[in-house]
C-alpha cells in the first residue's frame, strides 16, 4: 500500500540543503527514528517519496537505507507487503558498543564543534605553506586510505588531518588537531562503517589535496568545511 501524502515521517523530513547529501539523508532518517516519528514495526515511506521530499536522488536514498540496515535500525522485506520497516529504534549495536557510545557522548559533541572551528583554518594555512613534498605525502595518505580495511581507514583518515596540521609547522595546531582527531576516531570506531560515507570522504580528501596543491587557500578551507560537516552530521545523529 502506498504511503499517504500526510505520512508524519515525510512531514518531519526537510529538503537536504548541503552538498553532503548522503550524510544528511542518513542523519535526517536517524533523527526521525530517534524522535519516535517512525515507530517500531512501522513502514518507511517509499524510496520515491523520500527522494522527492528530501530532494536527493533515489540512489542516495537507497544508500542511506542500506546504511540504516547495517546499523540494525531497519529491515527491508520484499514482496507485495514489502518495504522498509523500523525494527530497532536504537540500532542493533552490541551492548558494549552502545555503552561506549554513551560514554563518548558528552565530550564528542564538543569535540566535533571544536574540529569544525579548527581544521578549516588548518587547511587554509596548509594551502599557503605546503611544499611539493607535503602534497606528495597527502596524496600517499589518500592512496593508502582508499585501499585500507575499515579500521585502518579510520586511522588513516585521522593521519591525513594530522598531516595537514604538520604542514603549518605549529606545534600548538598539531597538538590540537591530534587531540580532536583521537576523540573523533574513538567515536567512528563504534559507528558501523558506511560505504557511501567512506567513498564520499575519499573524494573530499582528494578535493582538499587538489586545493592545497593549487595553493588555493579559500578552496582548501571550503573543502575542509564541507568534509567536516558531513562527519559532524552523522556523529551528532548517531551518537547524539
Ligand atoms: Zn577526513
């Protein structure tokens, strides 16, 4: 049966405005679940309706739903009475992971905010100061991350952020980035890997490197802002 236009889930969702379409779609769907707008056992609006309401492609909706499935929030059933159903409002993470997430919560929100203030400035400086060797190192880190396993990927992602800070030659900045990256890394380790988000993150790292290589300070800052915005949305909703 088709979802009625007045479906509260659709009314709760708003148009995705950012360029982090995948992350924002996941974040909005998780928010609808956490707010109890979608109740256990109930059916999600159809892919087409979600895509229209959020103003994102059906591929993005499909990838986002697949991530929710990986988190254990929803289940997709086939057939005449099929669709996507909410099975677990907290996600089906193991108890230990959930406990870890809860322990991380208070500090994490603060760390994510600090990171959004700090790292775009670091990227901007790096674009002004990077040598050819620095650019090669960043490219090597991207190559490594793109062929890494899930856990190694999270570590390599943080190393990339740290490498940018090292270009500035400021110990204070390096320390600040290291501190905030460790917190983010801890959080990402208890969030299931999301393929859509990982791929997107690779592209964003490449965009940052391209801007740094072109000595485009504003471009590097903007690319970093966009990149951090995507991660922040996911972390705030999943762990928040
Ligand atoms: Zn990153």
